[in-house]
């Protein structure tokens, strides 16, 4: 477990640079989840972003809750990555909600995959219009990690914050339809205070 997490942290550092803060959360009956914060200026411009990445979710493979016996080696592994504009809102308060989401495979037996919705039940940070996230396709920001020893690759899953209306619309129409709405409206998904996209 520790070897996997050391490899995961090295991959995050190689892709995102050195973290400028980290916090850890432990929930009853689960392994410790850390959240690392990385500051960045995209494309060398003047639009700083902050990225939050979980560390600990990939320590164990995610297991289908219908499985009788959990395989300690085989099975999907993942970490979560959230990117938002810096200095617009108090987004550092997202650390605990992110840790809760990262612990959900252990706590609730979830298998987190692209297209899924994850609900925190509360605003992601103070004043946030979002209480859930859409899990997007991995591979862009942080490449998959092959830990070896028969283990599945660790995938770094981007999270896209959703308003309650967007989450409800996505449940009916699907993730792809919502992403097409965002794209059509040129929605800045990194704006921590953005309004919901028009869904009529």
C-alpha cells in the first residue's frame, strides 16, 4: 500500500510540481486520505489556478459491492483531481469534502469511474453553488500510473463541479449531454462561483 502511494505522489509531483500545502483526514474504519494542493499559472499566463489531488484512494482497489470476496490486488484504482481558479473563493475548504469522496469506495463500496456523479451533500466550499461533481475522463493532466505487480493502473480522475440543477439534469440526460451543454455555452468549469448552465 505504501509503495503504491509513494509512486502516486511521485507521479503527481512530476505532473503538477511541488505541492504547497497538504492535509490529511481519517474516517472511522478507513485508511488515511490526504489532499495535496498545487498552485499553477496556466500556459504561462496570468490566470492562476489551484489544483487539489487526493492521495490514499488508490491504496486499495475499488471493489464491486456485489462481489463476495474482495481481491486485494486486482481492481480499478484512482485518485481525484479538482482544478479551480485561484483567489476567487475560499476553495481550500474543499479539502474535507474531497477526502470524503475519496473515501467513498472504502466506506460505501463505490467504484468511481468517468461519467459518475459524486454528491457531498453540502457546498464544496463556503458560498459554492455546487454540492456534487461529475467525474470526467482521465489522461489529460496527470497520465495513468502503472504500479506493476499485477495491479491495475491508477487513473487520475478530474472532477467537474455541478450545481444541484445540473446534477438533476445529468441524472435524466446523462453525463455526455451535460458536458455538451457546458461546451456549447463556453462554460468556465474552473470558475468556483459560476452560475448553472441553461438547461431548458
